[in-house]
C-alpha cells in the first residue's frame, strides 16, 4: 500500500482548516444536497465530502460510507489534495498503490474511486469530493468535468457557510487550546492573535461578498494617570467595562478584542469609507456614556478613548495582510493620541504595488 505524502504546507493547511470551524459544526444541508446530486449523476454506491484533519479523514457529508471517519494514512483522499486535478483509480485490484489497502481488502471494499480537491478561501486544499464504487469503472473526461463542477459548488458553499459565522459562533467552536491562544481571559474577548485571525477571515469574506471593512484601534486616554490614582485592579475593571460596552453596542457581525493592556481593536464589516471616521467617534461616545466611574468621594472620573481608523476595500486581501492593516490603524491611533484626548484619526491604506 502506498501512503499519501503530506502536503509541503501541511502545518499551515491544518491551521487554516481548524480556523474555519467546519470540523465541529453540525451537518450541512447544502453539502448533503451536493452529495445527493453526485450520487444521482454517477450512480456510485458511496459519495462523500471529506476533510483531511491531522491523522484522520473526516466525512462532513457522506452517502453509504460506513463510518464518519477513517485513518488518514489509508485514505485515497490524501492523494487527491497533493494535486490540482481529479484523482482517479478505475480498478484498485490492478493498481499496486491500493490493492492491499484496508479500504480495498475490507469494508467498504473500494474497487473504483474518483475525487477532486476542495480548496478553501485561504488557498489550501482541505479535503475532497469523491465518488466511490464496489465495482471497477471508467470515468470519462465529461464525468471528471462534472465532478469538478460539483467540487466548485462545494467550495463555494464552504466559503460562504464557514466564513459567515458570528464571532460568538466562532468562539463556541474553539477547543480549550485555541481559546488560550486567541482569547483574553479577563475580558473574554479576542486577543491580538485572535483579532489578526478574525481580520484575515473577514478579508476573505469581503472578497467573496464584495463588502468593505472598517478597522479600528483604540486605547484608554491617559491610562497611566488612572493607574497612578486608582491602581491597576481598578483600571483592569475599566478595561473590562469598555469591552462589555463596545460589545453590547455592536452588531453580531462586528468584532472587538483587547490587543494589549489598555488597547483594543474593532472590526466592522460592511462599513462604508465615508462612515469610517464617524463610526470611530461612535466608539468614543459609547465609552464616555456607558463607562461611568466615580472615585472614593463619589466624584465622576472621565473615561475616554482615542481611535485610529482605516478602511479596507473588498479586494484588500490581494494587497494587504491582516497584520499590516492593523498596523496602519495603530499608526493612526498614535497620531490621534498625540493630538488630543477622545480624538479620531483616519489613515487610508496606501496605494498597493505589492502585498504588504
């Protein structure tokens, strides 16, 4: 038996697959529809949409596949993701690579196989759409073109389904290790790494849906004075109050995170360019109005933030990384704080010549 080689980009591929949340989500009716159509067209006993996950092959949708997963090292689909075209085995018994494969010699007794790779919006091959039978058969060029067309349907469905989840849905899908890596435990919001991953996800969605994104960095004004007067524990409670206030004022699709001790980031998908600065001032208003604090004598203490803003057009992913866009917003924030308190400064992304 010939085991499939791992792709050269396996570590990045696996990370991208895990970030989609598709491995832990419920069955998808649209993907099930695709496998049903494939079975009606090809008449094979087994049809599956598989995902190659670490050491297993997981079937996100399948017809007549006897289990929900199989070991990756015996999978046919592991071979498929190493290429760009359909992978075909017309008769496993006459193919030295597979004749002694446990999936051939035992259940489900694979005799013929055709599969096409499925690529996610990050450009990684995460799995396959495959048709499998217990009898040998030939696949014509037309058959393979149909299979590729169905594969493109599955890719589009996956891109739209698993890029359109709310921040809460993404959070619910995180395992404990990913939560530790992406979540600020004190505020229960996304940390700096989490915000970079989310912006990367939103840049993909922006391209698919042709919608822009407003990107913001904001920070507590004069936070060192607050620490000197009231202590770090009190200022930590102020940080938590700011995250709670901003989160409650945002739409479900917007994202807020704590990216350093006294600084935050916010993503607003769909924000128009002309709204960008206005929405930055709305962040200021929300903090000033909802984060009220008094000292030991009952005197009100003014809590404000300053904001740096930028705006990413729908095709920004082709030219800018998430890290770079957040850096542009951070530079705008530095300028805003240098000018005044409760200030907003907008920096446009530079005209792209190559990806930043």
